[in-house]
């Protein structure tokens, strides 16, 4: 979106006919900051330098057509996310289809209706705003996850790896694409509750005594409290993961001693991903386990610590898991 100092969203209008530019200016100038271009090359230049929030683009122009201009906009990282609405006299279904194929989000035929132009512009700017809010929310979730890792003996790479492991396992378990993405972005919050655990306990090199362990076991509930009871699916998933990822299939986990399928499946997935990465990664207080030894533990704990079906799926997906591990390896790893 535009800078905060600009109270109006910026719309770039591209048409080789001055009359058409004037018509659209009259329709939109009260509510938007307007930029104008009379050919595709100028449109590309302004889009790159001004970063408008939306582009209204004619199709039939000398030199670069609107379709060609749109294709080039979508090929450039700095302009590929700007929504493009075609405004053209071409009214055939095949023309409209071509506009969508090259990256347009909408198609308005000339002569334009002022009400339709205003409504379409308003709708697509609202969608841009929603996408930005969603991206900001994801970044906040990820940064909070990293904050918890800095408090602990883990690293930021740990949350990246275990989040990708979780998505791979979710895919193997039949999750939809959207649900896979949700668990990918929610998993980094699994240990956010460690922010509330004293440093002396988190950083203790040896085994925790009974009193210290009782304090440590509070971090799932603290994490759930930090995330809160939110209405968004992502944060609801993050809360379930934070609260229940230390539960065990046989009921011996904490904080509530849930058993079997009473444990939310997202938490069961993250439990496997988190433990595996912790085992095969070197930490100040331990050496990294060989992958074979970690695999054997996952297998032996199936039906006890871990959901046996998910454990088997995890081991089936081991080649993909190890690709992620290699891609996001610790700096001092082999």
C-alpha cells in the first residue's frame, strides 16, 4: 500500500486515449491519488517507481499492448503483487479469458459505468488490504516463535525446520493445502510459553529437579494464555499446538494428560516434528543423534509418546524431512 503520509490509495490509469483518461479521472479523483500513463512502457516505469496500489489498464495500445504490459508487471518482483484491472472495448469472452490468464484480477468493458468502476476498484483495494493484514499477522506469529527460541537453547533454524516437517507430515496425513499452510505458520508458536519460564531453569545444563520440572511444565499453559482465545483459524491452531504438543498418545504427557485422539491432531503432528529435530540437532548440552538412532526412537515410541499412524507416516516421509534438514542446517553442522 502507499506510505502512511498519503491518505488516499494510489491508482495508476493507463490508456493511450486522453478522453478515456479524463473519464476515469472524473470517476476516481475524489477518493484516490491518481497517476496517468499513455503507453505500456510509461506504465511499467511508473509502476516500478511509484508502487501504486492498483492499476487500471487499457488493452489496445500502440507498442506494448495491455496484455503484454501486464505480463511484464507480473514478471517483476516489485510490481507482481499490484492488482491489474483491464478496462477495454474488447468484449469477447476470449479477450476476457486472456486478460485473466496474463495476471489480471478483473475486466471492465467500455463504455464504463462510473458505479461499476468505483465498486471494482474499492473491492480489489480491500482485498489488497486483507492480504497485507494476513501477511503481517503471519510475520508477527513467526517473530513471536523466534522470540521463544532465543529465550531457550534452541535456534531460529529449529522453528523453521520443525515447521516444515510438520507441513510435510500434515500433507501425508491428508490435510488440504490450506490446512498444511496453516500448520506451517502456526507451528513456530509451539514453545512461545517458554518466555514465561525463568532463565535459570531454561539454561540449566543438567537435569531439572522436581520443583524446576514442575515450573517447566507450565510453559504450554503460558503459551496458550499468550496466544489467547482468538477468532482466526491460524491463532486457534497455534493455541492448540502450544497447549497440547507435550501430551502423549498413552496419556502420560502434560499439562492435561490427554490420551490418543483426544489430543488435537495438529499437536500430535508437531510433537513428532519437534522431538525429531531436537534429537538430530547439536545443542550446548548434548551432541546430535545420528538420524538412524532418532528414527529408532520415533518407531519405538509409536503408540506410547506418538500417534502410531502419524509416526509411520513421518518415517515414510523421511527423505523429504532430511531434505528440509539439509536445506536449513545449523551453521556448524556437517
